[in-house]
C-alpha cells in the first residue's frame, strides 16, 4: 500500500516540476461556483444510482437490503476508495459489512463484485465507442493504426498473447473447486437473467457512466476551461479508465499523467489537461465526503 501512495506522490511531483506551478495555475480561471454546485448535484445522483444498482443486484441474488442502508454503505465505500490505495478497499469493506449482516455470506460478496464488474464493463465499452467515434480521436487512432501497419506494435501483440496464455495456465493450475465456480456462474445468471435484469443492469450502468463524464465536463468548466463539451466528453473515458488501474491512490498521479498525454496527443495544452484532472479529483472527493458521516457512526458503534 505505501508504494501506491509513493507512486501518486512521485508522478504528481514530476508533473509539477515539468509544467511548473505557475503554468498550471494559469490554466485555472476564476472558479465558477455555479458549475461546481451543478457537479455536486450530479454527484448525488451518481451515488444514488450506484446504490440502487448494488441493491438491485443483491435482490437478484436473494438478499434483502433497504435502499437507505445501501445508500449509506455506498457513500462510505466510495469515501474509502478515495482515501486508500487501490480503489477497491471501499468496495471490499462494503461487501464485508453486508456479509456480516446477512446469513448468506457468499452472495453478499458476489453482489458487490458483480455490481462493480457491470459498471467497469460498461465504462470500457463506452470508452471504446467514444474513442472510435469522436472526431478529436481520429488523428491519434490514425497514428496508432499506421504504427501497427509498420510492425512497431508486433512485439507488443506477441507479448500480450504470451501474457494471456500465462494467466490462463496459472488459472487452470490453481482452479478452485467446481462448487465455487458453480456458485459464481449461478449468481451471474441470477443477476443478468431473465433479460430484463440484464437490461436494468445495462441502463443503470450507462446512466452512472454518464454522470462520471458529466462531472468531468463540469469540473473543467468550473475552473474556466473553455473547451467545448464534445471535446471534454471525448477525453473523459481515457481518464476514467486510468483511475481503474490499481497502482495509485484513487487514480491520483496516473490520471494526471494520462490527461497530459491525451491533451498533448489531441493538439491541446497538456498543462490544461492536468489542471482539469486535478479539479476532477477534488470534485469526486467532495462528492464522496458525505461518507464521513457514515464513518463517524461506524466509529461510535465500535466504541
């Protein structure tokens, strides 16, 4: 865990030295509180939808959970994800608390895993669609395609195939019992079948990803960035995916590094991208801040 704190600190320090603090400050215009308030309101919708998706998934697995409980626990889990390395400890703690309160421990854990998997899968799909369809990405994709045709990425593809084969081999060697796989498969079937359940999972996840991207656009506008919303929406998925990689604390550092690269690749000022990414990071922490109330209640219960 300390290594992830160090990774975030190292990358942020490097970017600060590279762009100089004054240059980053110049990218931040007068703070517009109106956009900030709108972003916080969207954040409330985001957490509310996420809690609903978790509760729905749990119900599909036969677990009962009041919505108010799901909302409180989701705020707490989101806050923990913001302040601890890896970005998943809050989800694990949320699953553990639900499992402790439920007679069915396995399904309680699987409900969280499936709910998060649904969201990440849709986020990856949206990212692919946006990057393929958005005009801003065409020069970048054309360059990548040309490099592939020239054989530059051939070794990368080969290494990727070898890595996948290695992972599959290790997974086969250490495969758990059939009972566990059967439980996972059965839970997935319950969460996504009949078709209307899969539809609700998809619609809710799409709505949640939309709120992620909306908060990103509003974060940019709140600090005076004048990029049009189609451009900001085009770059948002790349930064959101960077936050999923569990090598830093809540994506800090890696997200800013990706922002600098994406902005530069699209012919924009990379310092502006770093400033927007920092503003987004602060905003998503503020959105998770109500989790502090839940944390205080948990601390009081322990004492």
